[in-house]
C-alpha cells in the first residue's frame, strides 16, 4: 500500500452538506478498494486565483490516503466523472503528518519564514551597525 495526498475542489454553488456527501462517496470508493483514509480536512470555501469552469470560488478538501494503485485509479476516474468536482491534484507521498496541514493552522501557529521581517526593520541595518561599531 502506498501513501497519497489528494486535494480536490468542488463547485461553489453546492452546499456544505453536499460537500460532506461527496466526501463520503469518495471515502467509500477508497475503503471498498481495501484502502484507508488517514486524514480528511475541509479547508472551506476559498476564492480561486482564476476562473475554472465558470467558478470563482470552490470548496477545498484534502484526503491523506493509504491505498494500492488500482484503487487510486478508480478514485481518480470517479473524481473526473463527477460534475461537482472542478479540479483534482493527487500525489504520492513518503509519509503522512499527524499535524494539521498548513491551510488549517492559524497564522500565528505557522512557522515564520527565514529572513521575513514583519516589523519593518531590515536585517542589513543590523549588519551595518555591527560593522560600524567595530571600526
């Protein structure tokens, strides 16, 4: 069994209850094929960067899956046939993290970027100050 991470986007005009039913349908495909859903996250209704099939927003759903290749082929086939799904990305991963994904973490919980100075100070200013003090 291999580990996969799958994110799909559902149309904006379906309700949250319909999104849950859609998730249950795809979970059924995985479990009937002998696989397991290790983690499921609903990221919410988000604005798309550009229009996809006349949609400006979409419901984002993440699945971490443990399944064989035949089950994933059937999963991908069913996702492609479903009219409510507008985009899918499935990748093979080495491991599944137990932590919530970066999309589910609040901005204060996220790790800071290296070299990111939010308070307006420039790192070069402190380097110049230290070289001036040596002279």
